[in-house]
């Protein structure tokens, strides 16, 4: 069956004429000419094959039985169209609905739970669907519109996504309390290179950490590799070696046996921020969520590396993360 070729405007003209049984009255109410109303009715009769009206000379119109059935369906369709227009309008103003967010693994555990709590308390009409993804899948999800926004690092970002920086996170070494370096206030990459390294072996993370050594002409001793942040921390805590991280350690039972040590070398930091599709306009929910992220990060003046309180981490625009939220 071929689709009917008519417009909502033509249906509206027909419906008003049918309701008032008059082309003249319909033209007056819709502020159009009488020929415009008549033309719309004739077009509908032509494409539907129905006789919608009986014309009465000097007495207006009356709907045929087919015309009455078509009129009722038309009214329902126009109501649905109006509802759709109102819904589209609300999408641009109301903070409600579902917001799909993707976060890099270290970020999701570090900052998102606290941000989510604050956001949903303020906007209970929004359901936040938050997923933990590595960089490649996260960026692909943004490009495919599976997620509206992502929280991740400035690593391998294509031109199709925009990145708004929030905080700069330099790398640091983490060892257990019995390690020979645990009492040091800082350490060089040259000192770390020959020691057993527990590498956080995520694709983009691995490339970044390796580049820190390569930039200084060093070759690290990658003794162990793991795809789990908790596994890396656990192996370090049990004396398998040291690891390199960017997101600071939290002060909890999982990190009681860990010590963070700043690195002396001038190394490239990772910048954490918000990504979205470059051409997209954020929904009200996404805009409010991004605003909450910025607010959360701007409420604290500095970041501590574990228990090394004398060292603060450089920030972008004087933003920072609360210590209670850090991994």
C-alpha cells in the first residue's frame, strides 16, 4: 500500500471545516483564504479516494459517513501531533527523562558516585544510566549517540567529539609501606625504571604510562600486567612492585598499605574532562549534569596524593577533586 501524500496542515484545514461544516468559517478561524481550505479538502479526497463532504449550495457542507470516520481519526492524529510538539518543546526545557553517561573506569569509581548522589537529589525526574567503559568503547559510544556525555581523559580524542577540561592529574608512583621507596618524598623515573612495575594494562593507559619512560629514554621493567585497577593496587599492597597512577588514592581500607610518591620529572599530565559529540546540543539534563560536575570539582582548593600532604596536584582553572571522592 502506497503511503498517503498529505500534510498535517491539510488535515487541520479539513478538520476545522468538518467541525463547523463550513469552508468560510474554517477560513476565518484559521486566517487563510477559502480556496486554501477547498484545495486541501479536494486534495485529501483525491489521495484517499474518499468523498468526505456533501456540498450544499449556499448551506455549507456536511460530512459523509466515510468523511465522519476520517474526521474522527484526523482529530486523534492532530491531538497526537500537538502532544508530540509539546513533548519536543519540553525536551529543550525540562530537566527530566533518561541521561546516558559513560565514564572511564578510574573516573567512575572516583567521582561519579558522589556526583550522581548530588544530581539525583536535585533532579529526581532524571534517571541517569551510567556505564563504565574504556576509552575506545567510550568514544565509540559517544559517536554512536549511545551516550550523551562521557567523563574521561584527553587521550586519543577524534575531531568528532568535543572535550571540556576539568582537572589536570599528573602521574605518581604508588608502593606499599614496606617498599624501599615508601619513606621518600619524591622519586625519579630513572629510579623507578629498573624496579618491578605492576602495569595497569588498559590500551590507552598502557600507551600513556609507557610514553612517560620513553620520553626520558628509559625502558621500564614491566614485571606484571593487569586489566583491573583493584588488582593493581592489591598486587602493589602485597609487595609485587610499584605502579603508576594519575587519579589520587582514597583513604580507605583498600589503600591502607599504600603510599603515593610524587615524581620529580617534568612529565605530561592527563586532563580529565567531559566529552560529547561536537555537533550535539546538550539536553537540559546533560547541561545540568555537566554543571554539577563543575560545581563538585570547584568546591575544593587542592588535591592530595594519598598521605603526602605537602604536594598538591596542578589543576585547570583552579578546580580540584574532594579527597573523599578520590581513588
